[in-house]
C-alpha cells in the first residue's frame, strides 16, 4: 500500500475551502492525511490543522504523512461526535473551515482483515475503530430475521432485504457467518440470478448496511455537522463529501434546514453537489459516487 493516499475531490475541497495563511482548519475524517496535506500546502504559512480519526492505524499514517507540518498540526484518535471537545483541546474556539470525507478509506477497504470488502475473504469485522463495539459478524449472527431485514432495507436500501435476512437466519443454524465470503455466498444464494449479474455486486447494499450500523454512521453525522457549523467563524466554510444516497440526503436536508427559516445560520454555496470529473474517476473509480456539498457561515448580524 502507498503511504500517501490521494483522496477523492481533494482539489475541489481546497478550491471551496480556500485555505489561507494563519487559518484554522479541521479534518474530521483524517484518514491517511491526504486532504489535510493539500489544505496545509495550499494555505501557505502558519495555517493550523486539527485532525480526527477513529481508526488508530489511520492516525499513525497521518502523523507520518503530516510530519513536515507537525508544529501546526494536532491529531487526535477519536470520533467526530466529540468534534467541539477536540477543537477546544487543541486551543481553538472558532475555525475557518471544516471537512468531512465520509465513508470507508482505502486504508480500511483494501485490507481483507478489516472485513469491509466483499471482493476478498476476511473476518466479518467492519469496525472503523477495532477497539470498540460489536463486529458485523455479531449483527449477522445475533439479530432476528425482522431486525436484519429492516436494517438491510433502511441502511442498505436493499430491495431483497427479506430474502437475504431469511437466508442468513437459515444458514446460521448450521454454521456461524463470521467471514466476508461466507456472507457473500449466502447473499448470492438468496437473490435472483439477474440480480447477481447486475451492474453492482449483489452484496454491496448488505455490506453497506452492516457497516453503517456497526459504525453508527448516520446516527452520529447530523449532530456532528451541526457542531461543525457552530464552530465556524463568520465566512468559514464546511465541506462534506458523501458516497451514498443516505448520507447525501441527510447532508442536503440538514443544510437546507440551517439555511432556511427566519434565522438561517449558513448559506449553501453548492446548489447542486460537486462530482468528480472523468479523469479522476478513471484514476480512482471510488470517486464515481462522491458528492461534495459546501456551506458558508453567515455574518453574526444575519443571525440576530
């Protein structure tokens, strides 16, 4: 694996964030530090960055990759649900920009032992922080058929959720479903043959649903985005990259809510989400589903 990961839509994030010398920025999903490195390079002199990631392995990579800027960087192993606490701990009250790059990083996805990918065999884990919480295997082997079906339908938008849930419950009577390929085999056996040959892999939505539940992604996102807006200085910007419709819909509706009504706190700068161009998609196929939305904090007089 390369030690420097090229993040999705990094150039577009830097364009909209417009980093400046002396600015204070927060990367809430630090990963290997690729986006943060570009922000610091673009800002020039004496910009400060606070980086957060729930994955201790990602933190170690980011510390290495951002070492040239170490005197201007504070990195924390933690979840963006504690965003305000970490920013204050770093010594800042308000910031000029905040970035969320949601979803699974290459560091996690490309390692079979992390259990995020259905294309290779590994333990059915999917935890972004492997020191906390239940694994995907725990959900697959313990949830009731109805709970599994509801999870796959709501968090995976899986139209064959009931058939897959029924097949999982039946299979686990014989053996524990504790590897990615064991689960993939059950899914393949449960769905119609045309679905198995479809444009996307038939396990995609099931794996998405499990990952979202394991990491509480949708539960934690909205309050974290609201915290990010509260931290912004006047004119400060929040950039959010989402990779599936559930995340993007949540971001869009929240931004619309905060920008509307009698007391708006932000203005939406991207009326339509920014997407990757064909060159970036060719270089990084995962960019295909990425959508960037950007808002800007309104002046204080507009908030009164």
